[in-house]
């Protein structure tokens, strides 16, 4: 094979298999019908394994994605032939559709457009409101993201059988409710988009949440959320909300490299070394942020993106426009009030009006049941009390925070704070 | 310099649960390993064998063709590399970091008889 790449192992772009697996499953699901997602997944896995069996000897083909598509497509045709022979009805027409489609992957932009469209439909199908919320996230990661059940379980600190069962149920639901692979219209589309943005938001938050143990797969989760968000925002059904969400994700992801220092210790936003921020992601954030301003509707994503933009836009942490952030949090409390938003708002109050005012704003939150196990409430209270010089009360707060579940770096951070109170 | 045949065996069951990401990483390891053989100029040939069991042909007066050989282990012969090496030691050293081992497979090293290469 002359056109194979033989000596360079790095020719495969990062996550090529994962991303292409998602595309191929989406592409084949369109041709085979949503009731055959399993078949689509099987033949795609078969194609990837064929690559593993062949490429070490023959070299990586000039167009790896095209190779994978061709093999997956042929495997699908084979599988259909077997099922037809076994007496299964309604699969032969799928073979016709596959044969009709030119396998001209990589021979122009046309097929890439089609693939993006397939991915988009797949995301919107996985985010059908009839499916349970946690199943939507898992299914999106599995079918569009190309994550394995094990990887999803690891990312969600869950176990494999739980996730596997969730996926089986979701697929059954798709079959039983005959959820179509078509782009929904009108109100249905709006609902589906809202759900998709929520799924992407959850995906990102899960990945962004303090890195514990499986840091890498969580980082991949953030990457996938960003990829899907951009796919959605740039598509024909992209909305200002989608741009706002992508901006928010990009700004926050940009800060990831600065969030932990070389010793693995947590660094608070205001103490972060801004030169470590990923400038490409910051630029991407501003790019999408400028596009989210179109339209009259101001969503919670808009406000959160605006807050992140204020942080990202400040030259130094001492130059953060705290009054602007506070008014944005006021706005967020109107649009999407929650105890966590109130807690974050209190941090802004502390910067604008001082720690006393912030502590007063936090007082009602102590009664909130949903924050009973949330370590950040006493952690913030502790820092405010420390600023006021009340070391004893601050120490109590840090001890309280340490009793609640949190990640290892956070635990060490709180212990350091507790020691400064002594 | 003599030639050696590296026969790569694997157990396909070990691959069933690999994620797309895992598969890509495995391929990259194999490419790095094979790449080293190629860049050091000792690589002569390499081929993957077809997934079927192959055929065995026996019989003196009446030739019989059967499927097989089926090995007694679950391992299958996936493919081979033909390389140049000074001696068995070197050929074995070259195989020691073959990713097939990491994925539960094995490598069989056989020297091509120099007498057969003489002509």
C-alpha cells in the first residue's frame, strides 16, 4: 500500500476515532433508522477494530476517516444481508439507502456538511424531552461523542452497569416512542434545543467540577461539550442562547490550566496566573459572545457568559469590574434564581459593599436545605469572616466545610485556610 | 544479516471492550513500534493475515484440505513482521516492546534459515 503513512504515529489527529465514531453512528443511524442505533454502533466498533488489526501492518491510510467510513459501511451492508437471510424484515430497504449514498467521504465539503447535519440530528434525538435527563447526557456522550460506557461511568463517578442500563432503556424508549431522526420544527425544535443546551451545560459542568482522580476523562468531557456546543451554535438551528453557552464554556475552559498550580493545589480565580489562560479559548469565547447579543431574549446562559466575559476581559485580577458583576448576578437572580447563584452573588457583594454586607446576604441561605451538604457555603462564609478578623468563627466555618463532601484539592485548600485561622 | 519472522498473536476477546479512544491509542502504540523498525532500516515486510482460520492441506496420495489449524488457545495469528537482525537476541529485543504483549497477545520469533537465503 503505497499511499499509507508508515513511520509516523502522530498522523492521527487527537480524538479522531472518538469523533469519527460519533459521526459514523449518526450517519448510519440516519440510513438505518433510529431503531437500529445498536446495529450502527456495532458496525462502527467493528470498523475501528479492523483498523487496529490492519494498520499496524499496512500503515495508516492516507485518508483514515475515509477508510473507516468505507469499512463501517460495508460492515453495515454485511450485517443487513445476514439479518435479511435470517428472516428479519424492514432492513433490506436500509441497504438500498446505504448503497445509494456515494461513499465519497473526504472527496469534498458536501459529505462533511452531511455528517455535521447527521450529528446535529443525533444530538437533538438524544435530547428528546421524552427521555430522562440523565439518559440524555449518557446517550449523547455514547452515540455522538464516541465515549464508551466505561468512560461515561468514570466521568460521572458511576459504575458501568448503571450507565449501560440507562443507555439500554433510552434506546428502548426511542424505539417505542418512534422518535424520529428528523429535525423537529417550530415549538418542538425550541424545546429540543433547550434540552440539548442543558445537556451540553451538564456535560461541561460534570467535566469542570473539581478534578478528582480521573482528571483526563473529565477534561475530555469539557472538550466534547465545547465541540457539541459549537456544532449547535454554528448550525442552521443555532440560536443566540447556543452562542451564549459556547462563550460561557470557552471562557471557563480557558481558565482550566490555571486552576491548579504545579503542586496540584487549587488556585482561586483572583489568584490565578492569567498568562496560563488558554488565549485561543478566550478569543473563541469573545467570538461567540459577540454573536449571542442578537435577538431580544436574555437567557441565563447570556448572563453567565457576560459574567465570565468580565473576568476574561480584565487585564489583571485587581481590575475586575465588580459592580458590573454584581448587577449581572442581580439579573441572574431574576431570570434563574437558585441558592448557588445567591451564593456567588454574595461573593460579588463582598467585593462591592464589603464582607459584612455579604455575610448578611448569606444568612438566609443557611436555612436552605439544598445547600445543607454544599461545602462552598461555609467556605465562603469562612473567608469573609477571616477578612473581618474573626478567626474563631472563620475556623468554625472551615471545619464545617471540611465535613461536607468535596474533592481532594478542595479539602487541602480548606485545611490551609483553617491553619491560617489558628 | 539474517532475517527473522515475528509472528504476532492476539486474543481478540481482549479488544471487545475497547473504546474508540482506546483503539486509537493502541494503533498509535503499534505505529510507534513498527515505525522504529522501519526507521532503523531493518523492516523487510509486514502483513496482516485474513481473519479466517486458513486451510491445511495434507495427504500423500489423496490430498485433503481442511479448515484450520485451530490453535488450542484463544490466541490467533494476526500477522507477521519480517525483519533483519544480527541474531536471536536482537530479534527478541526488538519484540520486547511490541504492543501486542500489552494487549494480552504474544510474539513468536523464528529465524529464517540462512541457508535458504543463500541463493
